[in-house]
C-alpha cells in the first residue's frame, strides 16, 4: 500500500476546481494508494517517474517512488494549464 502525499498549497488550489469534478478527483487520488498505475494512467515523456491521470477536463500529475512506497501529487489543474 502506497502513501499519497499532497502539499497544503495543492489542497488549497482544490478550491478553484469546479464542484462537479471534486468528488471524482478525490476518489482518483485516494485510489492511488492501492494502485499508483491505474488503467488510463500515462507516463509523461521526458521524465523517469512522473505520471498523469485524467479526470474529466482535469489532470492529476504525480510521481511514484517505488522504493519507499510513496506517491506524491505534484499538480492538479485544467488540461490546458497543467503542463505549463
């Protein structure tokens, strides 16, 4: 079982996300504890351990540290802004 780490700043940024997507995003993050590479996750090009999952029009970018069983959520944002 992996431990999911989310910064306080990232938690505050969840207030900007549309209310309809919040339950789905929270569920997707919680599911990373059991399976950090769920169906539909994509490894980002040019990085060793960064992945993304889609939740509607939002993307969750995270890194996996398999040696210490940690998933660190890096960014949650709309698809047009997340890769900038």
